[in-house]
């Protein structure tokens, strides 16, 4: 089976905090309350203001280990040892190679693939790929694969029939497709 995920952000204090993995129970409860009663954006603004007002850092208030454990546990709950897992960018942020590899070793899937994202600094210089060759089967900026997918009828319902489709994978959205959809791009 093929599975896809993105934005694991191992080692990223800001993302860890924005996802609610805070090391202070009172702070975490207040943050989650704002998220639930207002919006996610309001909670994000509140925690950023908290860091600023208290002259602290995201690293000081977040629980990176719990964030990483949760992500890895969630992946392992669904993805099997012989499945394929495609990570579509932002694997880790400013982590050592060893820390990133330690997180990857804890994922119980032997067919890992990486599509490089904007936060994947360890992969910007492609000669660093060899540091991860035991962890990933492929490392690419962009990749297309063929998949057997269900055929949809016009109403959007899935049928029993399947068809071979080419799937393009990138961490970044296809801006041309978005612009075309909204009428800002010339059609072919």
C-alpha cells in the first residue's frame, strides 16, 4: 500500500508550538481553548504574542519530543512495514542529520521516499543525499509515479472500476493549476 504525508517538521519549535505541543499544561489548555472557541489563526496569533510578551522562545515553551513521538506513533499505527511512505516535504527543520535519522529509524516502514520541501535544509545540497541513503529509497525535488486509482462518476462517487493515473508529487502547489481554476491563467 502507498501512503503519503508531509510536514512532519521534526525538531521545529515553532510548528511544535503551533500544533499545541506545549510543555506547560496551563499554557496548552489556554491555547487549545482559543483554538476551539475562536479559530486556529487566533490561537496562532495568541501564542506568538505570548512568546513576544514573555521574552521567551518557542523552543522554551514547546515539547518537541512529544510532538515527534505523536507523529511517529500516528504513522506507525497506519503504515505497515512493507508499505511505501512518501513524505512530501518539510521532514525536519534545523535538525542534525543524526536526529533526523533517529526519527526516521523509529518509523516502522522500510520503503521511505522523500520529496524535498522548503524546510529540508539538509537536502538543499544534493550531495548530502548520501547521508540518508540507508533511510530513503528515493530523494527528489519532484517525482511522478503511476497509481491504480478508482474511477469517479460525474457526481464524484467512486465506482468499482479503476484506472492507471500518473501522480505528480511536489511539496509546492502547482500555481498554474490554481490560477487556471480561478480564471487568472490562460487555458491551453
